[in-house]
C-alpha cells in the first residue's frame, strides 16, 4: 500500500507535482499543480486496507485508469505528459518492490 507522500514523491520525480484537491472517507484525490494538465490526469489514494465488494470509479471519456495497490491513476493517453504519467506509475510500483 502506498501513502499520499509516496505518491506525490513518485509523480514529482517525473516532473508532475501534485496537490491535494479533496479528502473524504479516508480517500485523497490529487491533481497536477500545473493548470494546463488538470484535465489530463488525476490520482486517487484509497485507504490502506483490504477491500472487498464493489467500488465506483468515474472515468472521463477517452481516459484510462491504472491501479497500483491502493492508488488509481486516471489519465488521457493523448496527453503530452502520458509518458511521464506512466513513468510515475512505474516509479511508484518500484518503491514497493525493493
């Protein structure tokens, strides 16, 4: 499971600093600080507990969602930063594989 700090660090290392836009029910939503990227991707960090049942995730048309542990990343594959977003996800996953 990943903390909000680990997620922010992984994205910042790829040149995509994040800011908290919403916290509720132990879920934290993060968006890019750069205004020109706000619609390109969003990150949700879920509580570090085992989940069972159904969760509802809203995805914008044309976006993809990738799950890494308790983190969901919703992004536009046509974004100019799509490669950096995928690199940030890979970087995040490597933090737990050490």
